[in-house]
């Protein structure tokens, strides 16, 4: 079990830190993020389970996703492509800084019966299946790794998290660094993903 956790930690430490300096202006980002509010909530607290909460999400991750949606190659979404089309890199950083400064205001709902299995995978991985612990990259409480843009997960909606895990597994989303997420979810069953998504929703 320890080897799986260490494997995840090694993956984190091996990533380049280039570009990790954050330069966004949260004050400017508040105004620039106004158009995001309809889906994600004006303070990043989405009220719709299929749209992710952005409150508290790290700037580096948000900036990368904006760029990837704009490029329309490794992460495709027609709605998001249109929304980010006119945003500059500075705009993306400012919006990221604004949402990073916000806090999740309400807990997500989750299935209590899935929590034990989800916790086991998230905390310790699955040695037999070769699945590393999720917390190695995303932290014990799902707070992410801001400096290198690993996203905050804690308190995220089950529907959204599960949709992203499935997207990495079926190859419709490919913007993970060094195919790390795709290599992990390839070893996860549907039941594993549901359990992990529910446990993530329970994190505070």
C-alpha cells in the first residue's frame, strides 16, 4: 500500500515547476468572471451538479483549463469553447486568482453507503489493481497541489467528478500531464469511480 502512495508522490515531485508562479489579479478577475456566474455561481459555488464548483480551485489549474478549452484539442466542450474564446492568458489568470480566493459555501450531497470504499481507494489506493492513492496528488482533504496545478477536489459534486473520471477513461479528455489520470482510471472499475466520487464529495 505504501508503495502506491509513494508512486503518486514521485509523480508529483517529478513534474516541472516551470510556469508555477501565479500572476493573476483577483480584483480584476472578479469583473472578468461575471460571465462564468450563470453556470458556476458568481462566487464559484455552482448550484448545478453537472457544473463544477470553482470556489477555492487553484489558479494554475483554472488557467490551464481555460487554455485547453480554448485550444479545443485535449479538452473539448462546445459551451466552454465559446465562453473562453475571447479570453487572454492574463484574463484566465485573473479569473483563476478570483476563484481561488473564494470558499466553498455548501457541502455536496453524497451516498453514505459508498464512502467506506471510496475512502479506502482515495487514501490508500488498491494494491491488487495497481491504483495509487488519490491523496498523493490531491491531498488528504482534496485540497489539491496549487503550485503545479493539481486541482482541488474536496466538496465537488459527485456528478461532475464522475463525469471527468469517465472522460479520462474513455479518452474524450486528454489534458492530464503525462497521461497520469488516464493511466490511473484505466485500472478503476465503474464501482471504484462511483465510490471515489462520493468520497470526494464528502471531503471538507
